[in-house]
């Protein structure tokens, strides 16, 4: 049976993963409307992945005798100044998620909940990958600067991009 405090924290993590999913969905829609088909394909996939991260938490909480709850969150922003802003916001958001995961891992150790601690290691590794990816894409955008041809190629490359090692169901 899961400890009540850990259950609450895991439900908070569900909220964050849901927020990530909705945020990236909104960004995907903005990119699609503005002609960035590669960026939008990448973000639609990323949004789905975040939903997978959320569902993993649902199953874990319920399997341990807790109750996974559907979160209520506000609508994500609809408009973005450009692709650079989108990826800057993704990196900022992922850094927040990483910090929350670290706090959650810490709480598990304090509560001696080693099962949840073990379960969360997947998220710890995933966050390293998520931050690395957002930073790599931002670095590319910095190199491209105002070069429209470069942005065209960036968008085209993202169309077929396959993220490394996302095993979320
Ligand atoms: Fe769930 O990894 Fe991003 O937020």
C-alpha cells in the first residue's frame, strides 16, 4: 500500500506530465498553423510521449493501492513569437519537471518508499534525455540565427526525427 504523502506527490507529477502534454500539443498546433510541419510533427509526437509518461504514473499509483486522479489544469499559451521561443520554453519547462522529479525522489527516500524510488529512476533518466534534446535543438537554432534557409532545413530534419530511447508505454 502506498504512503498517502507519496501518493499525493505522484498525483502532482501526473499533473505536470499532463501539463507537458497539453503544452506541447498547443505548440504543435501553433507550428502546424504557421507552416512548420517538421516542428509540429515533432511536437505532436512529444505531446503523445508526455501522455505516456502520465499514464505510467496512473498505472503505478493504482497498482500500489492508491488512486490516480485526472488533473484539472488551465489552458496552455496559444501563440508563440517563433520556433526559438517554443524550444526555449520547452527547455525551461523540462528543467522544472526535472527539479520536481528530484524532489519526489528525495521524498521517497525520506519515507523509505524504495519501490517508488526504484520506479522513478526511469523518470530521472528520461529527464536527462529531455533536457539534452531541448538544449541541442536550441543550440542548432542559435547557429541558424536569422537564416531562413537554415530554419527550413531545421524544420525538414525534425519531420523524421526519432527521439532516443523513449520507452514509455
Ligand atoms: Fe515527461 O518528460 Fe518532459 O515533461
